[in-house]
C-alpha cells in the first residue's frame, strides 16, 4: 500500500502536534519548578529573618542588664563587692619535677 499525499500530510501534522504537546509539557513543568523554587526562596528568607530576630532576642535576654535583676529577685544573689573576691595562687611548676 502506497501512502497518498493526504496521508503524508496527516502524518506530518500528527508529528507536529506531538512535538507541540511535548514542548508545552516541558514548559509547564519548567514554570511549575520555577514557582516552587521562588516559594522556597521566600520561605528561606523568612526563616533567616526569624533566625536573626531570635538571635537578637537571645543576646538581649542573656545580657547582664536582664540576668542580674532576675537572679537577685529569684535566687537572692548579689554582685560581690571588691572585698569578697579571693584570689588563689597556683604553685609554679618546677622543671623536671612533679
């Protein structure tokens, strides 16, 4: 059986349609991936901002201005005066001895 002109035309049109469908599918997948990537980048920026805020709050909460009044109130401790410091001298190590 020989293919006539209209059959060749139908075959080429079908091939052209398949190529267009493949291109459209690939572009749709690319757009979907780009959207997902953009969403992940926005989420990352949001998380980095939250992390910076939490680190700032940790630094502020662990400062002496916050901890000293809290310890004085809850544990009844106080800051030592100069006369309350005791310095211990370590004996110097002798060479070759123990």
